């Protein structure tokens, strides 16, 4: 039995075995009364739905959601999407499976760019911030949350929903935000601060464990905008001599970054830096969605299937002339 | 020359003198090139627009917005509303004018119910809160902000926009909220806490001086929902052993009390107490608006003039059967 | 074979027999070509979906939707909700099954509070109405529709959708409405009248038979607001000397009780009583929805599953501190 | 002094005297303290704003809103619109002024087509209705309301706001509705009934006296859709043997004719006849607005000034090729 | 084995064979691991979903989407809709199957009225256009696109989605538009031009082959409004001496025919002809939707099932009195 | 009499003479019956409203809107904005006034950056386009429209409404668009093309003469999006061998650049380049609005007055820490 290709390269006739992270597991009773298991499996490149139709009861005890697993099965098409029909599954035994090529990193869906490289770029930007109070604040934020910032996804489902996605989102926004700030004579350090802080509340809004993302109590009751506000307020208050006006501007950036009340910002942008931040955040999220939709679309035409969240099809042929 | 009646009783043929608080003053150049002054005057009962058409330049130096003034003039109708045409004005000389009957309290637009009575009612409710942590928190809030809570209006223009309006709004909501909580088996202490805390951020959002209300920097950049959140977060963190779940619920009440994102709440009600708080707040504001519109309408018909903010006329004849 | 517990207490491993009301029955052809039956069953405490997978053709003839049935089967989880897989079913034979414990009342989903108690409370309120014309009108309405008012649900699916739900909705609104009217010096009798009359058109909009609710022709073509208007108009016109202004106010209450045009009210509230009625109706419906969602949620977390109609998850942990 | 031309032909240099209906009169105090009068005057062709700047106090006693007046004055441009500056005014003395050419009919803004002709067309349509019950109902409605139907405007300001406008609106809709019904095989008699009945509630919603239109108590509290519903319900119930299904359909037509909830219909069209009625009503109102805007625009360009209600400019040059 | 009835007359117990056009074919893997085929079949009267549950792999090679097929099978009810369970299928062999009664025309879903009759009516209207430039333009459009105009549907799914639907839509709109133009003294030739040109861009927006409709690249990227604009611009520019004002008006009709920006018109109607065109287009599409929903509804009640796109149920009983 | 300062530096006590462009002139009749003139005057730095209260009739004949004028007057405050009260005015006599310092360029409101510099930057970008077809197309567009592109404003009132504003808008967008395209690996040449072409239809939508901007017939009937589409279609078709796919993409960029249907785009962005273009256009317009509002605000506080179009106040203090 051959080894399965990376999930992003799975085709309808793939068959074999592989190592994956299982991020969800659900037992259901089928129409005929027989039980079956529905799973979500991921590797570094993509994520698929999988089903165990035979012996579901027995396999169910063999592993839990959140564990790495060794799977045997074959791919099949279901409503135009690839899924995996699993014939055998068990949890990974790290020591022994490492001999067969098991690597944790390769089983977790991840941002395409190396984390260390992105992290270096971000810390270099912060080191170059002119205003001392702001530089101290941002440095502390990065130091205090380094582990999470290097690991986390940017959202539960909508965009950058994979390991390192949070960092990828911030680093790209920092890059774009810097050039826009320069173009318009805006305060580039404030824009950078907005980029780093705008979603910082997500570290409390979401719980990210073993590749699975869920909402915390505070996340549901307060949301990342409010959580980020409190975090920034406390962090700024902890920097001695931090100017009140600067603190208010930072908090305004966090609060207004969704751009409008309808999208959950209790106040709307009132400074050029806030307008830039909201535009860059929106554009980065949109482009990530479009990219992913184009990559994941398996159809042959020039357009993707209907994208429900964006309410349109997307054009895949735009680089061909 | 007779003394003018209370402003609420002014009619189109009133003429005489009186003491008022001047809350705004603006010099304009009329079409003919002549300058004139536009003022806002108030006493305990109402507020009117006034104009100084002759000698505006001279009178302009006689007083400032925010001062108590002695005014001579006559009422007149302008587009269906009463205004005062001022023939003479000067700032009050407290010692001497007190002899003529000047009382500061009677020159500031105020809630109809005595402040001491409302304050006693509110502190009694807090003293009866069962949960010790919550009782301590609310007591501290009342103690720390007593001076403001007894004085402030509830908003700049929309509802309860007069001295003591904030307290009137809270006390009425506490009354209604308590009976609704009882009716639905909701946690009445949480509802009371929500009532007291939901607009607490307005104490930082607005500046209230000499009867005039304006937005602060923090008010414009952050808004009272975010300011209230931070205040509650810090106050709760200052009560030793304050349960995190309770703090999260209180913060949720503050954040969600506008009921929907469109109205500026970054999260929407997710508990019965939050639903009750949002409904009671909305209803109290609405009824205050309707009351005021019916009282201020000088027309003879059964209906008020068009109420722009509510987008309708209101029925004045509802008690007559 | 043991007797099944009440439906509200059903768990994934329940197995046994019981008496229920069947409110819907549908024959479908499965993917394999085999027929199966989908049912809705209810008892006094809850409602579940049930399926008959074997011998569907034979069982189909054994009962109709709208009949009481005796069922044997076992519970199972389907997409996180409990359903019943039925192995045997037949219609109830009242005389003989009564010996085994069959009680009609216990097979119909019902409001938690006893109907007689709620009815007594409501008639007492009407008896205390000060205005004679209004008291006569309300009394006649209660007399004329007593049977329906004691039995009916308040809506087809959204809230209070069970026997006695209509009365429960009215009685609770009357309670809350009375205290709010008192708090604001509104006309409490008008509010009570609005509470009793606002949904009276539902008695013609809906047909309620054997636990099943459906729309009538008039319900679809005219809706309960218009039907209620005509009913109130005719009832008031039948009370000799009924003041025209009072009739107009009552009709206004009925027409405006959804609060806005978008929600189906052709006119919007223009009196304090109308504002109170709309607020109380909305709040009562919301709280009933939230309660039911929290009760029916079988998950283990602090939050319910996504509530489609409310567009959010709900917090179940709010009483725990 | 020459006689003024018809108001529709007034130009910025017109000067002279004329007979008009005064539909509103308001005394204001100008900035200089002097009083002046603002009037609305109309004749059969148009309506203008007029002002009395000198001797306002004296002239004020000479006439009331709702009376016919004899006016001397000259036209002038104010913000691009013609207005009349009145130098002398008094109420008409019918006997004596008739000698000078005073005719009541020529002083009331009116539909362009003769009323008798429109009325004959409408009654002929009703006489041709096939279904006896419907024919009887419509005949009674016409008989009972003939005086009003021949006189009334169709709305207060938006469209057909002049004498005979109601009838003009109905007759045109009946014409267009009949051909559309035929084209789609819809029930033409139902469409005709909808046309005649859809706005019948306006006869109670509005008060129309001496050329002035205002809202009644019932109009404000209930609106013409609800008032029309009750009127149709009672009229149909008064025709012996009137089929319930037909009555429900007629009531549905009245209720749904605004097309959507946002526009004030508590139910939306559910039959082809209701879709046709709503479309024809909307189109007739729109075209009347566009026509009037094009006629009243005094500018020289190909486009009208900005039309606030329609939110656009309109093209005047569309017939020129 | 008998021949199946026309699809519009199919009932749950129909069984037999027939000729159809297959417009879509999809292979899926069922829950049990077995493959099955989902098809769409149509004849001149209607369209149904069909399934091949056994031997899907073998049958799959026997035909392609877009081909005529000979089918054996039996009807069955699935969620209240009729579907066909196919036991055998193969592509049509025209020569031989013609002997058994195969006729291409009878296998393609088509407008009820004969195409030749509609075409004659349309060309007669164009021949009667008074303005020579306009007549030449419209004649060329008809000549250039005759083949498509006689064949095409009007839309992919929403309305007139069958062979000849485009022409049916235009001819009906021309009829209704002409009478409305006459009623309002609008330019009837402009309205006719608008009717013929408004959707002409759909001939490039959609690809219609073998009964299946799909979007082209230009359709997705530009849409039929923009495509129609360019087509009209070029066609008018090709008629020597075509007046610029007339061309602008025609282009305005094409651009504004959806009535509002929300519905995709970049400019909104600014002439009476444009208002008429938008109203007639909307009404014709609506009535076609309502008709089809009423015809296709298999239920027994007076109302159709919920119509998702219109957001309501529809009344089927409106002709019965 | 001194010379007036540049308009941007005008204060409430400025008095003197100056040269300006008069862009609008309107004669009105004041309340007292006296005529007066309302003007708009501009120089290179700003634009003000001016009034002529005395001798309006005489001065009216001395100049026309669209001419350069010599003005004597003094500044005054009207509702918080500076206006000019003109005591004397006449048209400029170029030869003679040039001696006194009249320069046409200094009397037309203009972009801050020199036009030649912006033009050089833009043509350099076009010369660097890799794809030959695209480079030819863009070069032709620049050549054909050079005169207009160097002179025109970008809009009538909302943003960049001054000479050279169009070019300033394009050049800034090209700069920002290029860096964003690079950041996301989008096709930078397509983005540049979108930037240059997206508003090209404004050259036909607007008429720009003597500093005044108005809508053309085509502008009102078709709008700049449709006009731009046709222009691009024809220009691309004129480049031999221009790929159809590339043309479609360019047209898509023009059509979708407002981002959504509500904002007037008949199709919404479906490629990454289209998303970037819409975001950059929106951001550039917003920042220009914010900048202008902050610059023009004469108040002393940290915030501007209420900005009606943006629906908020703006923060002026953001650079101060």
C-alpha cells in the first residue's frame, strides 16, 4: 500500500496510508441504523473531511479529536469535493511512527511562509519605531505573547484559519500598511501599532488546541474587539509616562478596525491611520479568501464554484494572458 | 416690567425680565451686514432659543456662555416655536441679585424628581444585593462617582438631557428592571448591576459644565460603551476575589446594552439579563422622548408636529376618554 | 420492555414504549429505493422527530397525523439532536390504553403553568378595568373566545408554540405591562387591552388541531394584524356608546404592536401605551425563545449551539456565580 | 393694473391682480422684529408660495386659510422658484366678484381631465363587471362615496395632490390594469376592484377642505390601508351572499397594494392580481411625480433640478429626436 | 412496458419508458460506498430530477449531459417532489428511435406559445416604428440575432428558463409596454426599443446549448447590462446619422432597466420610458415566477409551498369564485 | 486698501482686494424685497462663498460665472464658515490687471503637486508595462486625453474637486496600487491599467469649464462607469491583436471599481486585481476627504465639526504626541 500524497494533491483515485492531525470526530447513526464516524483531517497543506463507514464502533475507541493519527483509506468525490473513506485508523505512536516518517509539523495546516522569517521581519519593524513609549509597548506585547503569535490562526473559519495564520496576517498588513502610510504622510508607527494590536484580543477570544479552534467564554460574551481594548489599555497603563492621547489613539485603532458599526466596531474611523488600518485589514482578509477559494476549487472552468460568503464566483484565469 | 413666568409656561405675548443660565452664545452676521447674537437660555423647567438683534456688539461683552444672566425681553413665535427676543442682558451678580430672587437651582434645567429622593432609592437597592462581590463593586461605583451621578444628564440631546437626567434614567430603569427580572425569574441583581453600569462610561464620554454638554476626546475616539467596559473591568479587578465569570457577565451587559451592532454594541445580548437590560434602556429612552415631545408641543391639534428623530407624529389625546 | 421517560428527559440510550401525539407524518423514498416514515411526536414536556425505517409501508396504514399513538423504539443521536427510531407503532385505543396509563393531557405539548390558574388571573385583571366600555369589550372577548384562548399556542414555530402558549404569553405580558404602565404613569387599562387584543387575530390566522398548527386562508391572505383589527373594530362597534377615540386607540395598539413597518405593522407606535405594548411583546417572545433554546440544548459547553433565528449562540452559565 | 396670468404661466416679471384659493396662512416674526405672512395660493393650474411683507398685521385679519381671496402683487424669484409678493389681499365677496370674473372652479388646483368624463368611464367599467356580488359591491362603493371620489386628491403631497386627483389616479389605473390583466389572463374584475378599493381608506385618513389636505385622527393612528380594510370588510359583509373567498381576496388586494412591508403593507402580494395592482399603483404614482417635476422645472437645461424624493435628476429632453 | 406520460403529468405511480433531453449528469459516491448518478431530464412540458442507483458505473458511459436519451424507470416522491428512478438508460439513435416516436422538439422544455407566431408579432411591431433610425436599428438587431432570439431562454433559473423563453418575455413585454406607453402618452417606440434591447446582452452573458444554460466568461466578468450597452452602442453607431441623443436614451434604457442600483443598474430611471420599461420587466418576471410556482406545486391546499426566492407562499385558489 | 491673503488664509477680519475665478453666480430676492447676489470664488488654495448685498442689480451686469474677477470686500463669519461680503466687483482685464499681479494659474483651485511632475511619473509607469498590448492601449489613452487628464478634477464635490485632482488621484493610486500588487503577487500592470481607466468615463460624464464642474447629458443618463466601459472597449478593439480575455478583465476592472452594487457597480470584484483596485480607490477618496475636512475646519477643538457625508467628526490631533 503506497503512501498518500499531501492532502492538497489528493485526487479522486488516491489510495494509501498517511499521518494526519484529526481536528474533529463525530459519531452518527445512519439511516439504516448503522453508526458511522465523520472526521476532519489535516496536514500542513490542506484539510479534508473523512468518513469511517465500517466498524465505526470499534475505531471510535482508537483515537480522539486533537490527536495525530495513522490512516488507511481511499479518496472519493462527494458533491464535487474530495473526501477520504477510511478503512483503518489508529492514534500515532510517536517513537515508532517517527521511523516511518511521522513529523508533527507536517500534520498541522500551516501558513506557507516560515514562522521564523515572519517573526524576524515583525520584530525588526518594532525595533525601528521612533516613539519610545510606543516601541516599549509593542515590544512588551510581542515578548508576552510570542508563543501564541507564532502559532495561532487568524480566525476560526473565514480567513487565515491555519497555524501561523495570525502572524502571516499581521506581517503582510505591516508591509502594506507601511507603504500606504508613507504614501499618504500618515504616522507609520501608529499604523504598525494598529496592525499588531487590532486582533490581539483574539488570543483571548479563541482557544486553539491541537489544530482545532473554538470560542472561549470571554470570546462569546465580549468579542475580540473589547478584549483587545482592555489588553491595550492595561499594557499602555503599565508603560510609565505613556501619553494619554497616544493611548486613546491606539484604543481607537483597535475599536474602529472593522470600519463600521454593522461590522462590529462600536466607533468608526476618525483618523487617517484608522482609515488605513481598516482598509488594509479588510483587503488582506479578502485576498486571503479569494486565494484560498481559487486554490481549493477543483473544477475545470475559468471560474470557481459559487463562494457563499462573498456571494459570487471568482475568476481563476486572470494570469493567463 | 413684570417678571417672566417659568420658561415652560412662556407664551407668545410674555414680556418681562428673569434669571437664566446661558448655555450657548454665537455671534452671527445677518444678511444686512448687521451682527446679532443667538443664545440658548434655560431655567429649571425648560430651555429656549433667544436672540439679541440690537446692540449685539455691546451686549456680547457682558456675559459668556456658561454664566447665569439677567435678561429683559419679550417672547415671539418663530416657525411655530417660542423664542425670546432680548432687549437687555448682563451676567448675574450673585450677592445682589439673590435679593431679587436669583436661585442657581432654579436656573438649571433639571429632572422633575428631587435628587436626594432618587439617590436614596438607588443606594437602598444596592444595599439589598445578595451577592457580596457584586454589592461591593456597585457600592464603590456609587461612592466614587456620587457627585457626577447626582448631577449629570443622560445624554447630549436625545433623552434625559438635563441636570439629574442620568440618575432619573437609572432609577426608573432599576424600578422597571426589577419587576421584569422577577416576572421572568432572571437574576435581579445582575439586571440592577447592568442598569447602574450600562452608561457609566458617559461620565468620561461627556463633559458637563454649567449646563452645557460636550464630547471629550475619549468620548469621540472611544465612546461610552468602550469607556464603560474599561471602567467596569478595572473596578471588578479591584475587588478581591471577584469571580471571573461574573465580571465577564457584567462586561457583556455593558457591551450589549444597545441591543444590536447597528446601534453600536459590538456584541449582541446572549443572556436573559442582557435582553432585559437592552429592552428597558430602549423603552425608558423612548418614553422620555415621547413625553418631552408631547409636553413641548405648542400646537392645538391632537397630534404633535413631526418628530424627526422618531420619524412620526405622536398622539397627545390618549388620556381623554 | 420498560416505559420511555418523558420526552424532555430522553437520552441517547433510552429504549422502551410510550404514548404520544403524532403531529406530522411523511412517507419518503430513501436512496436505496426503500420507503421510510418521518414523524413528529410530542408529549406534555417536549417534541421529537421519529423515524420508521423498517416496514414503513405496513405501519403507514396504522395511524394518521393528528392521532394519539402507542410507540415502541429506542433513542439515537442524529446531528447532535435526539431522535426516536420506531420499531412498532399503532393508534391508541383510548378505553383499553387508559388502563395502561394513557392520558390525553400528557401527550400534548403544553405550557408549564396550569391553564385554570392563568385564566383566573386574566379574568381578575379584566374585572378590575376602570372604564366601563373597555371592561365590557374585554369581557366579551374573553367570553366569546374562552375555549380557544385556553388551548392555543401563541405561534406556529417561533415562540410559545405549545398548548396554552397563547394564554401564557398574554398573562405574562399583562403582568409585566401593568408594572411598566404604573412606572410611567401610562394608562394601565389600555395596556391590558392591548395585551389581550394584540394577537387575537391569530385565532383566525391559525388553525390548531390535534397539536398541529397551520395557516388558514385568511391567515395567509390577511395576517393576524389585519384580522385582529377587524375583530376589534366589530367588537367595539357592538358595545353601545363605545367612544370612537377609544376604539381608534385600541385599533392603533393592535396595528402597531410589531413596532415597525419592517416587522409588519402598517403604522408605528404613536402613544406611550403603544410603545409599551410593542416592547413587552418583543421582550416576552425573545425571553421565551432564549429559555427554550437553553433548555433544549443538549451540549455540554457553557453556550448553546448556534441559534439560527436569533443569529447568535446563547449563554447557559448565567446563574452559576 | 392688469390681471395676473394663470399660476402655471407666472413669470418673474408678472404683476397684477387675481382670484385664488388660500390653502395655508402663517404669521411669522422676521429677524428685524417685523411680522410677515406666508401663504399658499392656488388656482386650477398650479400652486405658489406668497408673502405679505408690509402691513402683515392689518392684512392678517382680512381673510382665513381656506377662503377664496382677491390678491394684488408681483412675482419674484426665490431660490429658483417663483413666488408672489402680495401688496394687497382681501377675501372674495362672491356676488360682486363674480362680475369681475371670479369662478370657484378656476381657483382650485385640479386634475387636467374633466371629472364628469372620468366618472362616466369608471361607472361604465363597474357596470361591465361579470360577477354579480362584486358588481353590487363596487356599485355601492361608488354610490356611497361619489361626492368625495369626484373631488378628492390622491395624496397630501407626493402625487395627484389636487382636486380630482383621486379619481384621475383610479381611472388611469383602471385603464392600465385592464390591459395588463388581459395580457396575463388575470381576473380583470378583481384587478378593477383592487384599483377602486386600494386607496378607499384615504377618504377617512385625510380631511380635504377648501383645497387643504390634512390627516385625521384615524388617519394618523390607523392609516389608509387599515381603514380601507375595515371599509371593504363591512361593505362586503353588507352584500348578501358575498363569497368569503372573494372577500378575503379583495381584502388581500387592499392590504398588499404597497407591495412590501417596508412600504407599509402588512402582507405582501400572493396572487397575480395583487402583483398587478401593486405594480400599476407604483407606476402611476411615479409617472405622475416625474410629469409634475418636469412641468414645474423652470430651468433651461435638459435635466430638472435634483428631485429629493426620487433621489435623482430627471431628463426633460426625451421627446426631442 | 408502457410509455411514460409528459413530465408535467407524471405522478408518483408512473412507470414506463420515454425520450428526454439530459441537461446535467453527476456521479456521486453514496454513504455506503456505492456510486450513483444524479441527472436532470426534460421534455417540452417540464423538467425533473432523476437518479440511477444500480449499475451507475456501467450506465455512466452510455450517454453524456447534453444528449437525448431513452430512459426506463418509475416515478417516486422525494421531499414532496416527483423524481424519476431510472432502471435503464442509453443515448438516442435518431434514425431508429424516430420510428418509435422520438421528436427532438418534444424533448426540449419550451415556451407554451409557438415561436413563429411570437416572432411574427415582434417583427410587425418593429416594422411599425415611426422613427427611421430606430426602425433600422431594431430591424438589424432582429436580423442579426434571429436564431438566438427564437431559441433562447430568458434566464438561467429565475424566470422564463426554457426554450423560447427569451422571445416570450420580449413579446409579452412589448404588448404590455405598448398599452402603458399609450396610456401615459410616452414614446411607444422608445419603450418597444427598450423591451427588445434591455436583455440583449444575455445572448453574450449566457451559453445555451442542448437545453443547458451556463455563464460565459464575459457573462461573469461583465454581466448582461454592460454587454447589452456595448452591443447597443456599436449597433447604433453603425446606423448612419443615428442621433446621439436617441442613442443615449436607448443606452439609458438598457442600463436602468433593473430599476435600482441594488438590483444591478448603475444608473436609475430618469425618463418616463425608463420607468415604464423597468416596471414592465419586473412585473413580467414576477408573474412568470408566480405562474410557474402555482403550476409546479403538487400540494392539495389552496397555497403553494414556501417560495424561497419570493419569500412567501402563493395563493392558488384565486379563480374559484 | 491692502491685497487680500490667499483664500486658505482668510480670517474673519480680512479686508482688501484680490483676483479670483467666479464659478457660480445667482441672483436672489431677499425677504425685504431687495435683490442680492450669491457667488462662489476660488483661487489656487481654496474656495469661498461671497455675497453682494448692495447694488446687486448694477454689479450683476459686470461679470459672468466662469470669468476671472477683481473683487473688493471684507470677510465675515456666517454659521461658523468664512464668507466674503463684496463691496465692488468687475471682470478682469487681463492685459492691464497682469500689471497688478493677476495670474490665471493662481486663481484656479488646484492640486498641491505640480502637474508636470505627476504626468512624468505616470507616463514612466506606463512605459514600464510588460505586456505589449496593454502598454500600447494605455499609451494611447494617455496621448488621446492628455489635455484633459492634466487639467481635470476627480469629481464634482466629493473628493479631489479641483484642477489636477483627477491626475493627483490617479498618480497616488498608481503608487499605492503598485506596492499592494507586489505585496500580494497580483498582476501589477493590470492594477495600473485599472487605476488609469477606472474613472476615464468621467471625461465624458462631466463638463469642466472655467473651474466649474457640471454633468453632461451622457453623464446623467449613463454615468462614468458605463461611459468608461464603452471607451475602454473601443480603445482595446482598436489595438490589433488585443487579447479578448485581457479586454474582458480590463472592462471588469472598470465596471467593478465601486466595489458593490449599492455603490453603482453592476458587477462586483471577482479577481484579486479588482479587489485591490476598489480598495485603493475607496481609500484614496476617503483620505482626501478627511484631509480636506481637517484643513478646512476653522474650529479650535481637537475635532472637526460634524462631517455630513462621512457621518462623524474627525480627529485633528493625531500627530501631536
